[in-house]
C-alpha cells in the first residue's frame, strides 16, 4: 500500500488525500517523521479537510502530544462536510483522558454519543468514567449497550463484572467472570480477576 500511495503522490503532488493516506501508512509503520511530513503536506493543501485533521490529531495523540491533538479534532468537527464528527469527539475524549482530565474527557464522550448513540469508544470510556464516579446504573447501561454491539471484549466484560460486584449483584458478576475466563483467558483483565485486583 505504501508504494501505491507514494506513486500517487509522485503523479499528483497536489492531491491531499494521497498525502493523508501515506501519513496513515507511515503512522502504522511507526515512521513518525515521515508520517508528520505527510500529514503536514496534506494539511497545507487542504487545511479544512475533516479526515486529514482527524488523522493528524490521532497521530499527535499517539505520539504523546495529546493537548496538541485536540485542536485538530476540533478543526475536523468544524467542517460542515465532515461525515463523522462523533469519531473526533470520541478521539478527543480518549486523548484528554490520557492527560488525566476525566471531567473534560466526559464532555467529549457525551457529545460523541449525542451525535452517534452507538459510538463504541465513547460508550466504553464514558462507562468507565461513570463507574469511577459511582454512578453504577448509568455505567451498567453504557457497558451493556457496548456489549450488544460486538458481544463484548475483555475490557468491557471486566468493567461489567466490576459494576455488578460494586452493586452487590453476585449472580451477574459470576456470569461476566465466566465469560471472561471462557473467551479471554490470556487477557490482563482475567489475570486481574484471578489476583482479585478489582480496582
């Protein structure tokens, strides 16, 4: 794929989407300076493009420049032609959580879910925030909605188990523990369950 995008850029150096896709490939290959160069070139050609701003925001977040990433997620959202603003709100929430600001992150996840009620990243992360806030009913609803989307993963089953444990629902807790053991026996979440390390 990298060679194909490099050829596209050579054929038409002014085609911003090719620079954007090349940036994603470099990002995936952990070629940070080349990824930054590709995204910056794409943005110089199409500064208001929602997808390019979102992808550059992801790149900045993944390279430990979380505060800088938010600017680009917000630029993506501002574009009225951008099709997936919920995705950028959700990504902004994840990056904000990494900087230890759960209150600000919560706002981004709430906005994402207003636009897209089934946004998986927002459902799970807001569920974790609600759990930490002690709002178990809301946390349970969010994680159940997430689990309906893809039958759950180790992280969501672990959260559901801990919600039921805190709520004193032993039968439901055991059900989630059994699912975690059966489906994800090698996961860090199952290891935490075996150690009794619930929080």
